[in-house]
C-alpha cells in the first residue's frame, strides 16, 4: 500500500495527513499558519511533513492544497491574499526542505478531487464541487479528470459577480457570489439582523452573550436546528443565493452532479433543501431538461488533505 502526505494550507492553519491509497488518513497533524511570512510558512509546511515522514518513512510524495491561484505547472502560487504569497515558488522550496516530490494544487481543486475519488462524487463523470467556507471555492471533474482551465486557475466560482457594485470582496471586486453565499455571508446576515432587529434575533444574541459581533457560524446553526426563525431566515438567504448561483453554473456547464462541501455544509438539510428549491426556481428551461443531483460532500474537512495526497500520486 502506497502512502503520500496531503497538506491543507490555509490562512490560519496548516493541516497535514498521511493518506493511503484507499483515501484513508492514517495520521494527522496541524500547526498555526504564519500567514504574513512566506518563508516561515514554507518552513511550517516542511515541519509537519518531516514529522509525518519520520513516523512513516515509506511516504513517497507530498501534495499541497492551498487557497489562491496555482500556475499550470502546479508549482508556483501566483496569488494567495490570505498567505501573502505572490509568485511564490513553493514547490521548489518545500522539495528542497523535505527531499520528496511535491505537487501544488488549489485547495478547491484538491477538495473536488478527494470527493470525486473517495466521497460524494464517486461514479460521476461530470461533477462540480462547491466549497462553502469563509468564501467559495470549488473544482470541476470531467471524464474522471480535474479540469483546471487553460492557465490552471479555473473554477474560482466565488468570484463571478452576482450584484453589480455590491458588497466589497477581498479579490478587489464588488458583488462577488461568495459575499452572499458562504460562511462569511451567513455571519454577515445574522449580525446585521441582530443589530437592526434584536428582538427577533433574541436566541442568536443569547448564544453570543448579547453581542452581534460574537455571532459565528456554529451559533447560527445551533439556533436554526432549534427552529429559531431568525437563524432560519439567515440560512434561507444564503441558500437562495447558493441555489441561484448553481442554476447559473448549470446553464454554463451542465454537470451531472453538484457536491456541496466546506464548513457550511455541516448544516446538512438546513442548507440543502432550500438550495434545491432555489436552484429549481432559477434554472433556465426548467421542466424541459434533466436536473443534476445536488448532494452534501462526504469527506468533511479531510477532503482537501485526501485530495492533495492523491494528486501527488498522479
């Protein structure tokens, strides 16, 4: 059985795992990300790889999944705002530090690949994965292959614009989809509601010790599962935007399935059912075309590690 290491590099944490060829994580470690220091970030990645390699000396390669634009050679991170990486030759740096072959991939692509190989996308020859986390990422699988676009930076779904001159986005534009359909969007809705209608948002404020600024995703999910009307309204807003965006993607790509991953997908049917309803209401030619399946991802937060590790085998 072959072993590879997958590393999920985020703005706040570096999570790494040894993965076997059945997609199972044998062991996992994590460290904080020194996100403002590119050199130190490379050393933290090397540290977790060396720790795992010391326990599993048969490891043959490393896959790095990272937010941002990765070049077509899967070696350089062209732009990663949360990591201060600009034209960062991370493959060369990490290979020099750990002495193993390294493949670099966008984290949304890595997640999509993990779900296609070992999760909710198994058996799908044309699948689109959407990750609803802090923002929106994703990947496209066509005929069992990862479609990265001509220059390697495709499937940046979160940054197609849905509201002209809308909310400001970290990418530099305004009105991007992820500003209305993501974990951050859910929190934005809940905090806004708590400020302007505190009586309606009583349960959310109770869970947040009375402060709108202390409302976060877990409290909103808890209140929604309790049937709280304010929390359910926030989920409905995000689900409506998500469903409408999926309908637009379906008009462009026509996939057989959408797999919804990322932290927000933990809400399950609280999110999935209203997404399906909004999707069907917004789909062009509805009633006269096959509907893609819309399902929740199966691998959870491990998908990026599993996908990156598996891509390192290819």
